[in-house]
């Protein structure tokens, strides 16, 4: 029997990105394709707090096919880069400029993580490397098959393909770890109030000309919108910049800052709480996106920024956000 070609999806980024990448893996798996995940990115940069392998938070995700690094090295050549859309064409056009940028980024990461790693050996391989697409403007998964060996780097943040496997994903992303008393107390307050989660991402976004999108005007307008639709609201604010919240969100009458940083897996608990509130105001964050999408509250209101990246370098809003989510201007 002929050997199947391999499709390998690179895991990268924080929990939200990994959940999209795993969902793409699962979607392709359901189509009967020979697909693997590559988590070598996390094996070589263990010192980064945000970017750690975190899919093991979910106990139902226990049968992932991971790619062997030796196989990856044989398959991938970062100097020959294509978009998945170009796989349909006979003559593939090389996106050399993009490849050069990616190769430099990866080399720099490797050098910072471990000066003893020879990055040229890691990247000196003999096949093809594929970007999801230049600007994420269509669902590239529709074009993937086992006609090629493919190593693909992307996020796959398109809600429509997720709907195909929604029940499966909700099952796989089940929060069944024992809850600390602090989380139980928060959940009790949420249950007994008309609760609104407000997600404010700062940190590496702060001052970034592309990703620093959500202004205080956005949050004020989002709060006013929900107040026009709902009464007796209690707000629960999630952020990686607590001082910023204390300084800027004083206009809220009834709010609580959620700070689980003293717990062992704070992002797991934060995400779980996001799935339990009644309404959400979220930032341009894949993490917050999953909190809203996994939230099964009937008649929930979800408010999102109209623009995800200022240079439109991410998935367009009509593909990223379900149509029922409310999109507000960022200023």
C-alpha cells in the first residue's frame, strides 16, 4: 500500500492560537487526512511564559499525532515558501520575501533561546514550507489534501469550519480540572449576577503600531451598548495589566478584577470563567475569542473590535467573527 503524504501543522503562540491550530488538525483529521502537529517550537524555547505548550490543559485531548522532528527536518525548507492556495496551480510562485522574513524570525528566536543550537542545521532541510496564506483572507484548509507533503504555519481563525466540528470541539475543550476555592467563589458570584466579562490585553500589545487596537473609547462604547440592552450588570475584568485597569476603568459602577496569577494555571481558569459569564466584551485576542465562542450562554451578547490588526494582516472580521457578534469601532 502506498504511503500517505504527511500534513504537519506547526503549533505556535499562546493558548488561543494553539486551540485554533488543534482545531484545524482535528478538522483535517475528520476528513481522513494524514495530519500531525509539530510542537518543537515549545521544546526549544521553554523560558517564554506566554508561549508554552498548553493543550495538555484539556484531558480529552489525549490522542494527538505529533510529528517527529526528524521527519519535519526532512520535509521543510523555509527557503521555498508557498501559500496553500498556490497548491492548486501547476507553476507555484515562490514568496521569497516572506520566507526570508520568517527564516530570520525563527533564526533569531532560536539564537535567543539557546546559543548552542545550530539554527542553520534545523532549517537546512529539503522540501517545502507553506504559509496559511498571505493575509488570512480565506480558509486555506479547504484546499489541503494528501497530494503533497505539507508543513504549514498558520492560525486558521475562521469560525465557519469550526462549526463543522463544533460538538467535537466543545467536548475536547472540556474544563474538568479540580477548581480552587478562589475560582469556585468567583463562579458563584457570576452565577448570581448579570455578569459581563471584559477582556483587556496589554503587555506585548501595548504601543504596538499594529496590534494595540482597543482604545478606552472602544471599551466605553461597548459598556454603553450592553447597558442599553441589559440592566443590573456586574463586570469582571481580565487583563495582564492590573494597574492599567485600576487607572482607566473607574467609570464602571460595579466591577471586579480577575487576577488568578497566583494559581498554577491562571490562563486555564481565566478561560473557563470567560465561558461562564452571560455577556462578553473582548479584545483582539485569540484567547478571548475562544472564551466567547465556547460560552454556551443562551442570548449572550459578544462585543468585539471592528479591526483586529491595524494593517489588516489578520483574518477579516466577516470570517473571524460569527455574524451575531457585535462589532464596534476601535476609537
